[in-house]
């Protein structure tokens, strides 16, 4: 297991149980999707994994070590993080944005500089064309690609992604999803993908944890969810992608 979360709970003032006794594991190279509607506790869960937030109770083990005993800054350097929104520094160029991660991980200036073009190529951006641009001079999809390059810069064993494709048009989203899958095959990192989009989870994930009101109500492979939804709410989330797939199939039979 790269990551093992046990009975994670996070309370907020006013009696809010944002995350309530959530347990899950992520194996080497596996992609786990946390799926659920807005406010169900996905981001809060993710932030407890890299200690941007401390749990009220429960434990997280990263590569066998209880993260409560690790330095939070050191820990974050060992996990890639693709934020909700692009999270790029607006006054840094693309190259400077990407260099932030290897620099934090303690790489030399020479190694860091040498790594930037390779990282840009990894996410399908031509270094000559893009390295000196500012985030405002990029499309949404290009910004997400830079965010992905930055998250992967220090070769983390685990990548945390919070709705990374949420704000993109469908074609850009598809091509970025494909690139993430290709990068996983090539680099072998494990990932946790937070999304409200069940279709996305079905397409990308090895395992899906369905969250509702702070709890995980089912965890399983896409096939397990589709064949044996454990709860009417899981059925509801599956209904939209199912119906869309059936309608498209019906249309293509007609034509
Ligand atoms: N810092 C905070 N203080 C109080 N309540 C919070 C805070 N952060 C999140 N919450 C609440 O916790 C719940 C889960 O939020 P969040 O994890 O951001 O959901 P999601 O990412 O699934 O949309 C929501 O009800 C939200 O309002
Ligand atoms: Mg969120």
C-alpha cells in the first residue's frame, strides 16, 4: 500500500462532520477516485492526506509510516498535488512555476533547470514555445498541463488531484485524461482523483470510493459498482453515465 487511511474524521466548528470515519487504501500504481457531490468531504479528505488539514481522529499511513509523525512540509514534497483551479503563481513563468517543486525537494539549480523541458514534453507542451510564458498567456487546458508537470516534477509515488479537469471543455478534458493515463503507465505513480463526475471516475479509476455527507458508502472497482451498486445513491450517480452511453449507442445504431 502506498497509502492507507483508517477511520479518518474531521470536524469543523458548529458540529459539522465534514469527513466521518472514512477508510481506504491505495496500492502501488493504483488510481482511486473519490466521487461525490459538492460538499460531501472530498477536498477535506485529500487535505488530511498531505497534512494541509489535521484529522480530528483517525490515521493515515504513507508507505507504511504514520504521517502524524512526519514533518508536514517534507511530506508534501513527497506527494504531487494538482489543485482545484490551476494553482499556478501568476507572476512566475511556466518554467519558474514548474521549477518550484524540484527546488523544494532540494534538487540543485542545474538539475532543476535541466528537468523543466523534459517535464513540459511529458505533458505535451513544446518547451521552446511555452517555457517563458505566464499563466495568463495560456489556455485552461495548457494551465492544467503545467500544473500536472509541476506536480510530477519531483517524481512522487503518489499524486493527489482535486477536480483537475473540472473547468475544461470536453475535448480538452478528454485529451488531458488520456495524458494522465499515459503518464501513469510510463511513470507508475499511484493517484487519488477527486471528482464529482461519476463518468470520469468510471473511465479513469481502478477503484472508486463513493462519498456522501462525509462517509464512504461504497468502495469497489468500476465493474463492481456497475454490477452491484450497494446503495440507491450509488445507483443514482451511475444513472447519468449509463443513460448517456445508452442514448449514444442507440443513436449510432439508427445512423
Ligand atoms: N474550513 C472549514 N470550516 C468549516 N467548514 C468547512 C471548512 N472546509 C470545509 N467545510 C465544510 O465541510 C464540508 C465538506 O467540504 P469539502 O471537503 O470542501 O467538500 P467537497 O470537496 O466534497 O466539495 C462542507 O460542508 C464544507 O462547508
Ligand atoms: Mg472540493
